[in-house]
C-alpha cells in the first residue's frame, strides 16, 4: 500500500511536462476547426459551444496580453540584455531655457519590469496552451452529448470542486509578488555590477557574469571577501548550532526540573520564566544591551564585587581596559550573544518541552525503574531520545531560523561593536556578523547590492544543504515504532 | 532514618533555591525595565540597579507632552495600530484560506505547491526585502504605512502550516456528511469548519496582529525617512536609545516599553491558551 503511494508521488516531473506539450499538439491536430481557430483567437472554441461570457473574457485576456507584450514588454525586454545604454544626463532645452533630464535608462527598472514581463508572458503562454486543451475537451463533451457548462455552472464550481482555486488565487498572487519576483530579481542582481558606483538613476549597471561569485571566494589585495566570507560563514554555523542546541538541551532540562514531582509551586516557576517572553523582543534586547554596555550596570556591579580585576588577573579580560568588554570584544561578544540568546529562548523551549514531556508514556519510566535505571539514565535513554524524536523537525527549522536570526545580533551589537580586523573592515564585515547581518549592512550602509545578493544566495545554499542532510538523517531512519507501545 | 529525612529536606531546599536563582536571573532585566520606567533620573543609571527616586513624569511626558520631538509615542501607537489591524485582516484570511485548501482539499499540484513553500522558506527573508523595497519605491509606497501593510500581509500565505495542522485533525466525516446533504465546498468551509476552528482562528488573528508590533527590521527599511511621526513603536523606541538621546530618554524608553508590553502580554497569554487548545483540542472534537 505504502509502496504504491510512494510510486505515485515520485512521478517524473519531466515526463509530466513533456506529456502536457504532447497533449497540446495532439489536441490541436485532432480538434475541429474551432479548436484550431482557438490558437488564433482564444475565445473561438467557447463561442462555438455558446459559452459566450467565457469566450469574451478569454479573448479580452488575449488582447490585453498582446498589447502588454507589444508595449510594456517589448520596451523592457529589448533592453534587458544590456540593462540600458542611455546614461542619465542633464540636457539644456533651448525652448524653455532650462536644464532638463534626458530620456535615460534606469537599469533597475529595466531588470524589474523585464523580469515581470518574462513571468507574465510565460504564464500567459501556459494559459494559452492550456486553453487549447480545454477547448478540445469541450468539443469532445459536446460530441458525446454531455452537458456543456454555462457561465453560472462555472461560478458554482468555483464555490465547490474548484473552491481551492478561489481560496488560493490571492494568497498565491501575494507570494508571487512579494516573495518570488523579489527573489528572482535579487538572484539576477548577483550577476550584475549593481553597487554604490553603479546606482540608478545616476548611472547604469550591467551584467558581469560570475565575477561576484569569483570575488566572494578570492582573497587577495584587491578583495578580502574570501577571508571575510570564511570567517562570517563559520561563525554563522557555530552560532546557529550553539544557539539551537543550547536552547534545546537547557530548555528540556529546565522543563523536566520543574515538572519533577519534588518541585513545589510549578505554576509560579513557569510564570516567572514566561514573563520575559511577554515583553517584546526588541525591548528586552535593547534593555539587555544597555545592561551590559561599557558603562552599564553590569560593569559597575562587576567592578564592585571585584570581578573585573579578577578576570583581568586570569587574563580573560583585557588589562588595558577598566571595564569588561561584554559586547565589544570579539570573543566576549560571541559568548555573550549566545548566553543572551539562551536567556531569550529558554522560556519558549520550556513551554514546548513541558507539553511534550507530559505526553511521554509513563510506562516507559515505570519499566525502566523496575529494571533499576537511575533518574540520570532515564533522562539519557528515555527523555532525550523521545524529545529528539518528537521535536527533530522543529529543531531543523530552528537551525535555519538561527542562521537568519537578525534581531539578536543586530539589536545587541549594532552601533556598539567595531572591528579591529582591517581585512574584515575593508569589506564591511565584523567578527560578530552573521551572513544575514552582513548582508543587511552591505545594502543599508554600503549599497553593495551585488555582493549582498551573492551572500543571500549563499545563505540559501547553506540552509538548503543543511535541511536536506538533516531531514534525510532524521526521517530516513524510520524510528516511528520505537516509542509506540 | 532522621538523617535521611534531613538530607531530603536539604535537597528540596537546594532545588528550590536553584530555581529561585534562575528566575531572578530571568526577571532581572524585566524588573530593571519596570523600575527605570518610574525613575526620576532621565538617563541611564550606571551606578545602581534601583533608581534613587520615583516619579510618574516619564509616562506623562510620553503620553501627553507633544513638545518632545523625539518621543511621539501616541502617534507611533496609532500608526502601529493602523498597520496591525489592516495587515491582520489580510494575513489571517490568507493563512486560513491557504491552510484550508492544503488540508481539506485534494487537487492537482498540491504537493508541488507545498514543496515550493518549503524552498522559499530557505531564502533569507531579508534578501527578498531588498527588491521589495525598490519595487515599493517605484510605486511610491516607501515611507508609507500601506507599503508596510503589503509587506506584512503579502506573503503571509506561506505561514499556513500551524493552521493546516489544526484543520488536519478535524474529522473528515463531518464535511463528508455535509457534502452528502448537498453542501458545496464553500459551505463546508464557512458553516462546518470555520465554526469548529475558533482556537486556531484566535491564534492566527493574534499572531498576525502582533507581528507589526514586534517587527523592527522590515519597518526600519520601509520607514527610513527620519520623520518621527511616520514611525512605528518599534522604530521609535529604538531611535530613543540613539547615542544622542539616551541620556535624556532612557527612562522614557523604559516607560514606553512597559506601556506596549501590557497589551502585548495580554494578547500573548490569550494566544498561548488558544495555541495549546488548537494543537490538542482538534483531535477531541473528531
């Protein structure tokens, strides 16, 4: 049973596509004159079957697309190869005796509307092919004397068997406009020289092929991107795993510690931890950042109890400073952001873990007890594996979330942390940066969109590789029956 | 025997002392925020944990004093409320629509759509944001609250997984019997599934409503004009801690943080309750 399901799901997508095109061709050849006419005027087949309204709508759609392709589409698609050639320049107009701006090319608009045109035309073309198949199907229905849907029938079916189309149209349109199109554009920007020196409208940018990717992996006098990328990437990975696993293990420990029968007032303790979630994260992060500032309260307290001088004596804090550089020294800052992230994350993990812990079958513990397992062994061999099994997909998404965890790093270190590493500073990176905060700085402060796009693509590659490996490791081994009694 | 009992009491006391210590660590910054909100000293008190003297002045200035050009809290609150309400309406309907279609209906391409959703989730959200910014600018929608509404709600359909999980648990026999009685799919959606889904609807609505209050990154990119009356609460509070303002505005920042924490935490507690119900309650109903 499961075998057939798997086989159906592993249908070859390439086969499905070629099948579709073959179907279009045979439908066109075998169809009557109105099917063939539909290839010219899309509504023809519907008019023949008296689906007047549908015919008009489809034909109007065709007219709009042709106008679009001839005007808007042609204008931008003809320039997309070069991304524009007429540079922005003031021109003196002798009639008005004033300086005016010439009819310049705006590279980004050409890229944006070019990509939009390609997508619109591609969708319209698929719709056009689909239309031939629909018309042919309609002809076959008519020939075998079946009921031809009226327009009202179509409206009714939008509420019933095609209700999913009604539901999904607007959300999908939103996703296309606000995620897919922007992503395609940013991916294409990675192959251009769009940066501070090539900023529309003042100047043009153009295609440079794989130059930016080469720059990201090269380390020489001209560019230290290779060096910085290696450093930032490794810290991003360390951070993502440290942040995820510290929250996971400590959160479960805390949850089971509170859940323990010996602990009184369970609710009070839980509430104590949850209060910190209720304050918005950016407020707590900014508060904590000032707490640990150079002249912050933490430093005053540390100096008062002699912690500062103690740390200096054992060499953990620089001796030339009279404070502990909590968020300004590379090593201190890295440890601190992980600790602060534990502070932020544990209440969440505790909430989730409490729910899961209560669901662990009590029989598992009872039989372990009979076999003489200590509480520690029960934790290692029952609680942990069970939690891992239940929360593994959540953990994987959590690692991806942490790779992109902008808020913690940005709000804790922005404007405070400065790097002393010249090679990093040259490409506007810092030791504490994640790929995503580096990307943010490159765009918001340096306008280096080309390298930001390359880094964005790298983030995707890292996340995708990790997700694929992790899911295969977790789901590949079928452990489902292990915990079912 | 007595010795054993003493040992047990010791371990119990230690256990609770340890928890007390942890809770203190977790509460310290929050307590610090609350006390500083009432502090008479306007800047960052670096000598003592607790302020020397207390006042309600910070709240008065924040809420009623329009002469403070840095802190325009009532305006920020109104802006954020407007953005939150509109993006909440669009985003919650999108999420419920997508999750119903993905959970209760079977159609060609459903699985591929879901895989596309997973793949899109692997791109850093900020990457798309850069292009979205330029697109919105082309249409004059930057430094505009409607642009921000579009950003919060536009792609919200991707966050359908939790609601889908809930719809999955509602028994198929309910909709099946309604269909036998002649109900269309839309009627099943409106009259059978939606009334049964109160927990997940409340959860979806509140989490969509809260997003604009918590978001700093997207708002700071779209509302970058530097005009204080355009900002949302998050950007406004962040700017109050600029190096040039922190010595006059830290206490007001704490007051503002405290003020928005109250409604947010109330909503959050409600949401948590409904979230747990949403995860566990659906199965019981079947």
